[in-house]
C-alpha cells in the first residue's frame, strides 16, 4: 500500500515578469487503489498541480511537501520521479520528432524498470494494449504525437499508462476532445489499469461524463489554487448542474 501525500503545497510559475503564485496551500492524499477526481474552473491551478508533481522546471514549489511513501518527491529529478512510480498524462501532450512510439515506450519502460523488458513479452504487451485501445498498429512506427489528432494523443497517453504501470498516475483532462466511442475506449483503458494494478489516480476533468465510466472514490473542487470542497461522485453531478458560482466570491 502506497500513498501520495500533498501537504500545504504552494507553487509559483516562472514568468518573464517574475514568479507568479498559483497554488496556495493544497492538501490532498491519494492512497493506492483510489481514484480522486479534481474538478474546478479554468485557471484554478489543476494543471499547475499536475506539473508540480511531475517536476516541470517552470513550476517551483515555494513551500509545502509532496511525499511518495514518505519520500520527498520535490527533491527528486524528473526521471527519479518516474522511477519512483509517478506518471503524468499531460493536458497538451508534446510532439517528439524523430522518436517512434515503439522506441519511446521501450526506452521509457527500460528507464523506469532499470532494465530492458524481455523482448517477446514486451512486443506482445504493446500489441495487446494497442489493440485494446483500438489503435492502429501503424502508430507504433509513427513519431510520438507528430500529426496525431487530439483523440489519438489521449489514447497514446493511456497506452503509456497501461504499459508503464505506475504507482500513481495524474491524468490531466485525458477525456477532453474525445468522441463518445473514444471516451469509452479511454475509460476502459483506465479501468483495466485500475483492475489489474494497485494504481492511485488523480483524474483532472471538467466533465461528469468520464466519471460515469471511471467512478471516483473522491471528488475535489479546486478553486483559486486550493481545494475548496471535497465529496463523493455526487459532488461532480452537483457541479455539473450548478457550476462553480457558489465558490467564486464577486471580484
Ligand atoms: N507559464 C505561465 N505564465 C503565466 N501564467 C501562467 C503560466 N502557467 C500557468 N499560468 C497561470 O496559472 C493559472 C493556473 O493555470 P492552470 O493551467 O494550472 O489552470 P487549470 O486549472 O489547469 O485550467 P484549465 O481548466 O483551463 O486547464 C492560470 O491563470 C494561468 O494563466
Ligand atoms: Mg489545465
């Protein structure tokens, strides 16, 4: 049983005008096997939280802690975080020209496990995962995200999740821009990982739709850089019906 503990986390982003505070005291703990949905208005700091956990150099933790089984994540380099079992599916996945999906996945797997995966098993795992995600095998030989459609990029993120088997996964709007069928395929992928591993998931989303497929244990409302309210799945339904008005004080 593992835990990802975020304690009173304050994060600033580097801008040309200097450091700009975004997160203002986030407290959130995710245990193995749990799924936590994070909802909240645009600009409330959800992606900033994801980047801070993943170790994006532009996002600086000015105080507070992120602990993975008690180990200080903020002291780790980006690859140490990945090896420790953290995974981030980005809201806007980046293109990696010159690197095929197949090479990228094998390199990532090797780096995280500290040894290359046994070839036959690996090839078969990749093939199965791609088939499950209804990805055409030709994607394996395309460059990472280059010319991928929005939905194809999101499937590729879930492909990584299925193959890398992290302890904790942060999925930032993995449901955005998906057609109804793709949403189901992606949700099934997330559920396969939930059912076959002990992964803890932070699922950032604007829509209750994905939460009907991937039932969260907890829902957190993120407003102005901190958690404003927590509840169960019914909170997501309430937000969908009412919006965020009651959290926003008039300027
Ligand atoms: N590099 C940057 N320079 C300036 N401001 C930034 C930078 N990165 C983030 N911000 C600001 O930080 C705030 C939080 O952004 P963030 O992307 O975390 O929001 P979000 O909750 O993920 O929003 P969305 O729902 O639209 O994805 C926003 O006001 C954003 O403009
Ligand atoms: Mg975002």
